[in-house]
């Protein structure tokens, strides 16, 4: 069994180690926080606007098109679907039947 002096010494060492870990943790957190602040301060409004313009108008790929290309693709699909619907004769459309229609 440990004596009271040994227990006290273990507690003192444990508190010392905890205090040292807190000090290192606080210093590290402070450095990271300051780095984040400096990074944020370095990001200007003009850079944010340029990034948005690039996202909207910038170079895109087939897999990741820019926003203008996405809108154009959607518009083309809607126009094509409307043109195909216009070609269908009116008699091929079903009349409304309140017994069979479902609001979905």
C-alpha cells in the first residue's frame, strides 16, 4: 500500500502534468486561432467576388459544369420536352377522371 506522502506526491505530479498539458494546449490553440484570423483577413472582398464569378462563368467540365452551363442544360432539356409534348396529338392525352386521378 502506498503511504499518504506517496499519494500526495502522485497527486501533485498529476496536477503538474495536467497543468503543463493545458498550457501547451492553450498555446497551440492560440497559434491556430491567430493563423485562422490572419488567413481570413488576407481574404478580400474582391477575391470573394472573383471566386463567385469564376463559379458562375468560369471554365467547367462535363462532370462539373459552371452554373451558366448547368442552367443552359436544364433549359435545353425543358425546351426539348415541351417540343416533344407539342408533337403528341391531343387525343392521346387522357381525360381527367376523378375516380382514378391522384394528387402527387
